[in-house]
C-alpha cells in the first residue's frame, strides 16, 4: 500500500513539475554562467555561439534571417519582393524570412531570443530595444539615410532605424448612414457627441470596436485619438516627466478622457457585442454596416483604397480640448548584436531605404505608411488615404505615449496592462481606480527593468 | 549483478530525459525565482523578494480566484458526470462503444482547435446567437465572451465538454475492475441499486477516483490554452488564470524571475493538494 502511495506521489510530482519546468531553460550554461562573469550581452553572446555553430554547420556565412510579420495589407508578397530584389543585386547574400505568428509579436521575438534563434534583422525592433545588448549600433552612413528627427537613441547609441511613420487614429464612417440621417463630419467634440446621439436615436449603432479577440482594439483607438492628444497638448514632456517621477497617469486629463469614453459606452454608442470580437471581425462588421463609425488607423484607409471601396469616409476625431493634435508613430528595424553578417544586414537595410525607392514605396503604400528617409518617398494615394492626410493638414503631430522609443520609453508590459484596463473601463470598471492602477503597474514594471 | 546492471541500462534513457527536460529546468526555475531577471541580461540576486511580491499582487490574486472557481466547478462536474456516464456505458454492447467514442472525442482533439471552434460559436455574431435569432429567440442572444460572468461560465463549460470523456474513461476502467460476484452477493443480501453503488462500486473504484480527481485538479490549476484563445484572459482580467498570469509576467512584462516565483508557488500548492488527496483517498481504498 505504501509503495503504491509513493508511486502515485512520484507520478504527481512529475506531472506538476512539467509546469515549473516551462519556466526554466535547458540552456543552463548560457543563462547562469554568463550572468556571473559577463554583463549586458551575456545571453545574447551565448545565442551568438549557438548561431555560429549553426552557420559553420550550414557552411553559408552570408545567410541573413529577416524577422517580419504579415497582415491583410503587409502581405508575404511585399517581403518577398524586397528579398528577391536584394538577392538579385547581391547574389552572394541569401535572405530567409522568419514570420512572427500570433498577435503578440514582442513575445514571439523574445521566445526566439531565448532559444538562440533570434533573426539577424527584425521589424518592430523598438519593443526590444530598451533591453541592453540586443541590437547592434547602426553605422553612420546608414543613419544618414534617415530624417534625423525620426532617429532615436538608447543610452546614447543609435541601435535601430526608423522604418516608417504611421498616422493614428481617425474616425471612418459609413457614407450611406450619414446621408440617410443628414449628418455632417463633426469638427468639435460636441458635434461628435451629437452625431453619435443622432445615430443612436435612429436605432442604429454609432461606433464599433474590437474586444477580447484583439485586446488593443477596444480602448487604444479612442485613447490614442483623445488621451494621447489631450495629455501631450497639456504636458508636452509627459513621457520624460513620467519616467522621472514628476508626472502621474492619474491626473485630471486622463480621468476626464476615460470618463467621457465610459459615458459614451454607457450611452450605448458602442456595438453591444464588440467585446467578443477580434479587430478583423470588428472591421468586417463595420464594413457590413453594423455600426456607422469606427475609430482606426491609417491602415484602414489603405485597405479601403486597395479594395477601391468608396462607401466610407474618414474624419479626424475632434479632440476633447479642441487642440489640433494628431498621433503618428514611427516603427523601427534593428540588426541583432549576434548577427554574424552585420555588414550584409546593414547592406540589406541600405538596399531597402537608400538604393531602391520602389521597394520602399511598395512597402509604404501597402499599409498607408509614410517615409522616414531624408529624401521623402511618396506614392500615389487613393481617395480615402488622401482625405485622411488632408484632415490633419497643419495639425501638430505627437508620438503615442506608450510606444515612444528611446530613453523615456514605457516599460515592457505597460501597453498590454493599459489595454486590459480599457476593457475593464468599457465594462463599467471605476475609472479613478483603474487609472491609479496604471501608476502602480508603471512603477512595478519600471523597477523590474 | 548482471541483471541489476541491465535494469539500470533500461532505466537510463528515461532517467536522462527526465533529468534534462524536467529536473534541471525545475531546479533552474527555483534559481531564477530568487533573482530579478528579464530573461536576457544579467541576473540580480534578490533573495525572497519575488515570493513576497507574489502575495501582494492583486492581479495575481484575481487570477487565483478565477482559477479556483474554474477548478472547483470543473473538478466537481467532470468527476460526478464522468462517473455517471461511465456507469451508463459500462456494458459490452455496440451502442455503448459508440457512446464511449463520442464522449472521448473532444479530449482527443487539439485544445487549440476546439477553443477556436467554441470561440466562433460563442462570439456575439457567432453560431449560437445566429441560431437563436433564426429561431426567433432574439431575447436570449447574449454577449457570452464579452462580459465577466458569461465569459467565465463559457470557459468552464468548454473545459467540462473537453475533459468529461477522459474522466469517463478513467471511471470506466475502474468500474471494470469491480468483480461481478460482489454485486450478486449484494443482491442475495437484499441490497438495492443504491446499496450496490454505495457498498460495492464506490469503495472499489477509489483508486480510479483518486486518479481522476487528481488529474482534473492538476489540469484545471494549470489551465491556459482555452483561456488564451477564447478570451485572452479578458474582458480585462476577468478570466485570467494563474498560468496565464505566469506567461504574461514572463513574456510580456519581462519578469522571468517573478514569473518563476509564481510557478514555484503553484508547484508547491499543487504538490500539497496532491499529497493531501493521495493520502486521504488511499486510506479509503479496499481490496476486492
């Protein structure tokens, strides 16, 4: 009997152990020894050793891995054309695409980094750049290709290159519903509220957003359009002040913006089932006419233009404080510090951003993006994209607080925390206590860096 | 002596695999939990600070609450229904075999795949609401995955549906070890159905029951995939489980040391529950 009991316990321990084992790593030497005797790049050096072995084994020193993601707009074809063009001009260098799957690309790259298979070049590098020793310093001749205003530094070093500038967020609307209800594009906050009320009173749903399928799609669109713009109009150095402890998320502007948003939700302005939708489902429902408006980024304009869909218009969401401020974010590429062919990697970057404007143009056009190069690259825009840009002509442009790169970047995990908090507020959570939790979490994540 | 060496030889591969893939990572997780570490740069030894933070973390507390609710309901239902179904299909007939297969199929399917299927059924514009509308029952249409109460109920229902067949099989295996003569003896003694169940079936299936209860507790306390796919822990944090929290802390927040500490605490909790159940249940075991 005792023997049986012991066997049962031993089996149980093995099963439970599987869970804790998931938090460990089989790379015992790489993570513990290096931590003791080297600094900063300990883990990445180990990854480099692993990679070195792989390179030697394959006997191909000029192979680059290129970590990308794909969307409905930025398709496999965009990346393949880029790679094919480069390989044609540089037959001695081979580029292999590594596709980030799933919705959490940051987690995907981190997993690859931990496993020693981090790509040589990655897109959306800004999310990892705050960690030391991940990316190589960008040579001056490559930096010179870009608009200096878009370059950023980490500990005094330029380790990423700006790939594009993307405008966020404006309000797309169903022209037919607006026509039916005799509505005009609103230019003030009050007019915007009246538009919502008129649509609601007509028995239709004014606004669409995403939910648990893509947590960012619930609150980020409204927050970027109203929260970032209001905060940065009032506190231009918000990120710096927040980082240095001289500012708090919990201020009257934040609370006011989120309270107004919750009031709109409570007034029934948002689609009732929005919280169970993914971003794609929400966009699809909006296009089907389930809701009259949807706050979204410039990629929606590019998508509508791509479909030659003229059923939708777009207007800049009127800010609560009346300021003419809009948000545009830069995204960045980085070359891994562990890359064995850094020259080839930077050659690839130079090919995309310097030598061949057609490649860069196709990339930008696919998603309604704007160039960050010193010599601007432009493309023929469709009617919705043109309107999108015209809406914010002469407006001040600020960078989204939560994705600002460089020294005052928000700590990793803060964006996802806020996204969840937006959902709590959407479902009736107390705005004041939610905002207080932002400060607590910001400090906790900052301390963990 | 030669026989002994041979035995070691046969055990060696399993021993090496378990040591490399399980024992070493477990020990490393213990080590990481004593450090502040983002997973890439150098570690800083901080002693038991991560463990102290585990008990102060309100978001983790919420995840513990959700995990407890899911675990208690699922463990109770799959064990009670699993035993009931096992008794119903515990007959050697073609129909029973069909039912056994049907009930077991959900457990064989990929959890990720069935989670996506259930998500598309339960979405606001999904199959369930469309059917209700088509049947003229618009009043019953609900935001199943978008509100806290319904969302956690959906997770529980899917988890019960997914694991019920497995627990039915465990009970079925246990039921088939009960000697038929004991039932006959009970009949001779004037026992009715309930007497047979209480005095014959139940005491003799205790070993199978303890395995089933233990497996269901361990599975539910480790729940991640269904939640990740169906609700992504949302809306807000409403359906976050402990393991979802561990993954978020480690991969989204770069707090590998802290997430290791939560894992270690969960490991100890599950270990303690397991020891308690194995000890208690084995005391009730009887030999046929």
